[in-house]
């Protein structure tokens, strides 16, 4: 009887710690299934690190090529009470394409460019798109949620689209922490 009480207390304590854990983190990473196989630019993973100075977003693809006709949109939500994203970073995935951070108009970009410190680029040899945004770009939001969309117009007959985590869905809130 004596050994069961400490074991039950330990189990209850562990459960309380797990249940009481915060619903956000400073680092978020997921794998994405091979669900856009008609495109080399199928999203295979998403990683977001919300550091004290920057937000780092890495999107991993099945294969990135310099001649890609695909593009990527990184949607950023800084106000959970407002519907949709507040910002969108748009970029091509091919060589010579550019990128821009704008205010979001629903799930689209707008003409309202954000003037702040950010950079983005594909890394073709590593099959990764990497974006670094100063927290100033996002009004120093305490937490962000991210959604990523890839569109590939490679064959011209129909666009291939892929989302991470899912279409019009967000990551969990990612709080500012250490690093980046």
C-alpha cells in the first residue's frame, strides 16, 4: 500500500506539469507529407524560430531548382483576434526572383510594403527557402502564427498548390524566446 501512494502522487504531479504547460513555444517544426507530387517544390517541412531579435522561417522542399516557376508565400499572424494574417512575405523560388513583405489583404498580399529589416532566399543545394524578419517588421509581436503556401505553374495547365501546416491553417502560437 505504501508504494502505491508515492507512485500515484508522482504520476499525478507529472500529469499536472504536462497539462499546465504553456500553449506556445519559441521553436516550432513539422514535417509535411508528400501531397503535391506533381511539383518538385512539394513542401516537406516547416520550421519557425521566434527569437528575441528575429523570426526565422525555414521551408523545406522535396527539390528546389534554379529554373523553378514556383513561388512561396509566408503568412504571419500577429493578432489572433483579427481574422487572417497581418503580413505576407512573397517570393519566387527560381533564380533571379525577388521577395517582398507586405501587409496582408485577407490571404493575399497588398500594395502596402513593410519598410523594415528582412531577407529571404532559396538555398537550391539544400532544398530550403529561408526568411529572416526583424521583430520590428511584426510590431514586436509577443507571439506569431505562420502558414506557408507554395504555388507551382510549371506546366501551365493548372497550378499545383501546397500548404503547411494545412490550407488556411496556422502553426501553434510561437512566442518570442532566445536565439536567432
